[in-house]
C-alpha cells in the first residue's frame, strides 16, 4: 500500500508531466508548415509567433510537406509567372542574377501584378521606388520590361555590395541599405523580418519549380 504522501507525490508528478508533455513534444518537432495571409504556405524549422500565420502541420518528418505546401499555390498566380517567365529569365541571365530570386521578389512584392502600387509609392512588378527607378533609368514603372530590368539591376548591385549574402540583400531591398548597415544585418522591423522569410521561402520554391 502507498502512503498518502507517496500518492500525493505521484499525483504532482503526473500533473507536471501533463503540463510539460506538450512543450516537450513541440521541442522535438523539427518542421512546421504555416499558411500565410496571402494564401501561400511556408515550411520552417522554427515556430513562427505571428497570429497571421496559421499552423497547418508540425512533424519531426519532412515527408509530405512539399506536396502540402504546393497545394496552396493557385493556378492563376502560376499562370502570371508564366506570362513573365521568358522576360525574367532573359533579364536575370543578362545581369547574372538568380532567376529564382527575381521570381521570389516579384511574388512577394506584387504577386506578378504589373499594375501594383503601394501606399509608399513603390510601383510595378518589382515595386520600385521612384528614386530607385531613376537610378537605373526606368522611365515607366508599369512597363514590365523596364520594371524588371531596374529591379534585377538593383538586386545585382545589392548582391555585389553584400558579397552574395542573400538575407542582407533581401533585407536591403525591403528596408534600404542604411537600415542594414545600422543593424549590421536584418533590421528588427517586423515587416522586413517577415519579408525576408517570405522571399527565402519563395526562392526555395522557384529554385525547384519547373
């Protein structure tokens, strides 16, 4: 027979296990699949603390994640990719910039909408600001050929500046070079941090997408 103290101790241990087990399980989870506000999905090896990101699946195995992530890319968006694919490929090759990176930036910036305009004044497929457009001789921000050429040239400049450091390049494209220099890397701006995550995610997708 167990004493009352023994029983009480066992109950305390059981309750602690009940509290700690979910945390332990989550600590062992290696992969997370989230749905983003725009309907796309993202695979990461760390939990994302953002109410706008909905957890779809978590697992210690990566098997099946790719299929589930690709399921949310709607056909209309992929058809838009095809519309500009040749132009993106030719421009990327001419300036020696990864085609998948260009597609990832366009996807994140405008969802392949050449008429997109932000409240900050960024315009076109690659959401160029007027001063950036002027730097690269872009006269019509809504002209896909001019806009992509200006954006690709800017990416080439940033890649060279940051010695092909992809995260610094992406952060600077979003927040500017001054911010990246100030914080010696990705600035602590939630918008920029989310932006880097999304571009890296889409970069991985377009690197393997045919």
